[in-house]
């Protein structure tokens, strides 16, 4: 069993809703949350800046020895994760894919 925490990060405080859901689904897991509200919002920044900030956010959480990174930010998920998710030694999840899967599942159950 891997007792290391899950690292969740966002460009502000909105990712706390993701943390809440993780806690609901995985109540025995420890979570470290980083909200970069000092540089928020990321959505108004250039691609290069979003990637730079994401690298810094991920490095901070990796220094805490997390076993998984969750980018709880649409901008990070869309702009930086495709490039950066394979550059770290832990799995990295974004919110766009899971949101799309949830929407498709809901549509399929309503038919």
C-alpha cells in the first residue's frame, strides 16, 4: 500500500471542489492541495506562462513526495498537461477528460 499523499493543484481555490470529491471517493487518502491564487487566473496567461507555472506547481507537489498529481484546472489540463504529464515520475490527471467522460455517461443513461 502506498501511503504517499495525492497532490492536487489549481490556479486558485476552485480546485477545492475536486479535493472534496476525492475525499468523498477515497476517504482514507491524504491530500496536499496547492492553489496558486497569487498568479490566478491562468486562463488569461500565454501558453508559455501556463506551462512555466504548471512546471513550478508540479515541482512543488513532487517535492512533497506525492504518488499522483491532479490538475484541478481546465486551463492547466488543456494547455500544459499534454506536454508535461509524461515528464514526471507519477501519474497525472486533469479535469477535462474526466468531465467529458461524466457527461457522456450521463447522456448514455438518459437515452
